[in-house]
C-alpha cells in the first residue's frame, strides 16, 4: 500500500515532473522554498473553505445581530437559554480568523462580544434575585455554573489567538481571572486555605451560598409553547421549572469549576505573571490530591471544609452534575444521566500545556482504570458504568470506558495511550498513513456543512420576538474542524471528532501542534494563497506540506510550534534533505510563486512558556 508520505511526494512529482524539493536559508534568515508544486486538491479546498466560511458568517451576522452587536432574540436569564447561548452564536469564528479567514470575521465577532456584554448588562430579571440589576456585572455573568459559564466564554477565551494586544481584552483577561483569585472583594469565590471554589454557582457577584432553586436555573416565567422553540422539549414554563427540580446541591466545589483555570491561563499568557500560573497549578493539584484520596476517581463534591462529599452527606458522588446526578427530565418523566465530571479534563490539559507534566494526564488514566475494573456482562455484552450512586456503579454501556482517552493520547503521543483510545477515527487513520483520501473528504464535508447552514438560515421563519438565544446555534455556518485538523494538527475540543468518547467542551483554549502567521499583514493565520497539510504527528516530529497556490506572487508564512508557542522547533528538513537548525518556537518560510514542499519539523514539545504574543520577536534565523 502506498503510504501517505509517498502519496504526497509522488502526487506532486507525477503532476509536474517536478525536480527534487529545494530549500535554503535566504536573506533575513528566511527558509526559501522554490520547488514547483501544482496546487493539490486539499490546498484548493482549504482556500475555498476559508473563503466560504467568511462569506457565510457575514450573512449570518447580518441576519441575527444588529448594528450594536446585540443578538436579535428574546432576552432572558436561564441555563436552558440565556446570555451564554447568545454569544455562542459566533462560536468558532475566532478559530476561523486565526486559521487565515478574513479580517472581517475578527471585526464581527468582536462586535458581537461587545454587544453581548452591553445587551446582557442592561437585561434584568424580575424574579431571579441575583440578576435583578443586570445579568452581567463588571462584564461577566453575575453567577452561574461552569458548564454554562465556560460555554459563554468560548469566544472570549480564543480572542487572544488573533487579538492579544486589544487593551480591553487584556484588562478583561486579568479582571476575569481575578474573580477567582480573591482580587475583587465583591467576588469571594475562592477559599485559598482549602483550595476550593465555594459554590457551583459563582461569578462576578461571588458564590451562591444556599441551595439553588428551580427559578435560579430556569429564569423568570416566559411563554413556552407556540411562541418559542424549546431545545430541551419543554411544553410549558412549569415543565421548564421541573427540569431543574433536583438541581439544588450546589454548595461546595465541583469539578466543573475547574474550567475557571482557562481564565488564569489567558491572563498568564499575556505577560507571564507568575501569580496566574501558581493559582492554576495549585487549584488543579488540589484536585489531583482529591482523586488520589478517593481511590483514583475525581469526586464530584468538596465541602466548604475541604472534605470529599462535605456538602452532600459524605457522598463523593453527590452534587449537581456529579457521578450520581440522574434527575427526572420532563417531558417524559424519565431519569437522565447528567454526569459532567468528564468535562473537567480541560483544566488538566491546561496544566499539561503549562508544564508538560504527565501526572496531570495520569489522573484520567487511573480513573478510567477504576471504572473499567467494574466491567460485567449486561445482556451478554461486556459493559462498563458511567455513573455511581448510593447503590454503587450504574448506567452500564457496552464496551470499555474510554472517555477522554483521545485527548490524553493527543497530548502524550504515547503508544500505550493510543492503544487505550480504542476505535479508530478517520483523521487519526490519516495521520497514521492508513487513510490518504481523508483531507479531500473532510474538507468537502465541511463545505457542504457551510452550504446547508446558509440554506437553513435563509429558510428560518423566526422573528426576533419569537426567537430564543439558542435557536440559531445549530445553523451558525462556521465550519473549522477539518481546517484545524489538517492545517494545524489541532484537536477541536468544542466539537471533538471522537464525540462518542469525549464530551464537547465550551471555553477551551487551542491545543494545536502548529500555528501560522502572516508577517506581511502582521496578523494571525496563513497568508493569502497559502495552504498547509499536517500529515504526521509523533512525540518528536511533525510532518507538514506548505504550498503557495498563487502562480504569480511569492508568499511568506511564519510557522509556530504549538497554539501558543509552547513547542520548540529544533530543526526543519525537506524530504531527503539536510536539516536546517531553527532552535526557536517559530521560523519563516518564503514560498516562491506556485511552490511547495513537505517539511519535517523536529520538536521538543512543551519546552516553552505558552504566550499570546505574536512571534515576530521570536522568529528564528535558520543557519
């Protein structure tokens, strides 16, 4: 079978009768690539997908936002529909711009963010007590759980990829992190003595230190029925309240609160102020210790005294969204399992991003081992549990428990973790040389997705007064998963490709092997006409093909190791060529008109402090 690497090399040679690839260190330390390469299909599809995405997002914005950046929808508070859903309508737009999408995308999602902050600061509840003076305070939600807080921060937490020097972004990054470091006396969310966030409900007005009511979760009474489409299927406001009838146990710390670590990570990556790194690692380390003390499983409640299960009668599985959380769901009246503990892996990935320390991943390996040790036959099939309650483990499903194993492998690159991940995925098969047609298939599928969502928007018959904030989420046209996989060697954790084994994560940072910058336009993303294909990832190397599809204009691109420069690039070589030393987190490639080449980057991963700074001062001069 032809390997992926040979496929790429032979394709360009056969099409062009091309000479062997050539590269040299040019003036100013640029790596010069002059070998002709006819634009491969994947390169043309990438460029078209970047263009189509941007055009579709502009049309979406014009339909669903006004000139202030306000979402044209019915404003309300609630976990089922509220401010977090409103700003989620521009999810993935930061990724799109950072990949190389038009500057108009950056302009629009910033406008939506500023509009969201203003719109929901002005919006007030009548009945929900803590939002009567505005749903946002100090440009942050007054208080809510971190499943929904993180979702509402999905755009903001990625703004630094393209816009790290915006003064408002920098001020907010520090202010938001400060809400969890006791830097704001009005938001005493954190107890540094026992290293807990004191309630599952927390925010800019501090923690909610009482049991939550259905009203706190569901928001003020509103018309449910013919007027609004309810994403959870409720037919009346009473059913909306009943949805949250068992959501009272919020006192004490929850693994979901670990999503607050992304705020500290953002603040740290501005100027490397040590206090943010220290807080993040101290808080995650406290949870590492709790898992160890709990037999290898992350407990889902920590009391105000710092004890496992301290606010849930000693039950380590207690609390809303915990291991034993299976509330009755109207309509239908059936119990549904809503264990959200696996979402907290983002914090451990953040700690790994900062340190490269494997013990943060080992917590999850051990937890999966404990759960898999409960395997038994159910209806003749080996099955493992997903939940734990008063009677022990329950909610068995066929097969091993493999949640988050792909994320562990992606970070560690260990063969043993790859084996743990289990079933294959087309992207991983491509990286392993077993699925050479994946790039074209994935890019065409995302192009179809753009078209389908544009049509759905055009067919949408809702009006602003009959539209809830979450009604248009499923027709946001931004389609970046294939681009992230193929251009950056990145995982799209907000929409994981292995979704059957990993939950979608709101508010996660970028976990990528490579990123690109345009030194001519001084912005993030590949320059016009440039396409990139990452086709191999190992612990020490990355294989990437860069091509300039323009036949008349040369292009320069900065290649960076990691989403935040955390990977050191030791050297770069062309197929069969001599390695050129780099010794930095980034280097520059000049692509002649119509030129391209496959590069192998030798790397030391997680060797550098992650940063939001653009790499201009860090660009290496290859020897």
